[in-house]
């Protein structure tokens, strides 16, 4: 059984080596994604980082080592979230040259697709961005790449980076990912149509 799971994991992971990019984007999910993304940012691989913070991550966000400017108050996403219905609690936190800002992203179904749609809007507002490094769990990258190819502006080169030394995903997660792929493939084809966007 373990060999089957390893094969599925290899099929799902389209991971590449980290490389210098204009922006580093970390998908919502396990805390280890944020930790690794911030490590890459601290290494100078991108001048800015964009963290996607889902509703179940907000409480733990204060535990992250965010490079806030001296004498500045840390962002309190938990306080902000209290005024928002639970299903709509999702934020992008941007860090650039020690300036930390946040914005709420639009609610919607299909979490990864929704995140990449919000990322596409964010990048469209910043035409100087031509390269992006996306961080997620290895088994999640194929689906994330599918969404990026459907939604991100064509000018942007994306590098897909897996969190290293992440614990092996549960078999349930791998099989669930296999089930999601065909659905996302269909949705990705549909969202490419100009009147759908």
C-alpha cells in the first residue's frame, strides 16, 4: 500500500527548485507552508511575499515570525475576522520591505481556485510582476498549477515549490486530491472562457 501511495504522491507533485522571483505566494493550509515561505523570503529570493490566510489559520497567524517594522503594531487578523461571517474570513497578507498590509479576498467555492483567482486580480493590479514562486504541499501542486494556468496573466512565469520534509500526507488526503483533479480540470477549462471571468 505504501508503494501505491508514494506513486500517487509523485504523480501529484510537480515541485521545482526555488528560484528568484518578483513575488513569493504561499497558499493557505498547514502552518509549515507559511514557515517555509517566510524562510525563502528571508533568504532574499523575492522582494515581497503574499501569504494566503484561510479562516482556520487566522487564530495561529499571530504565532508567525512576521518581519514587522520597528515600533509597529502587529496585524491582529483575529480581531478583524470577528466582524466578518466565518465563510468569508480569508485574507492576503503582503510583506514588502518590512511594510505589512492585508486585504480580505472574495468568498467563493473551490478554495484553491478562489485563492488563485484573487492572486490573479492582485497580479493584474501590479503589471511589473512577471515571475512568481508558489509554495504549497507537494501533493497539492498539480491542482494549484492547473488553476494558475487557467487564471494568471500569461506574462507571469510560475515556479511551484513544495514544502521540504513535510510529513507524508494521509492516504485519505492523497485519494481526495485524485478525486478533485478531474473536477478542477473541468472548472479550469470553463474559467478560461472570457465571459466567465
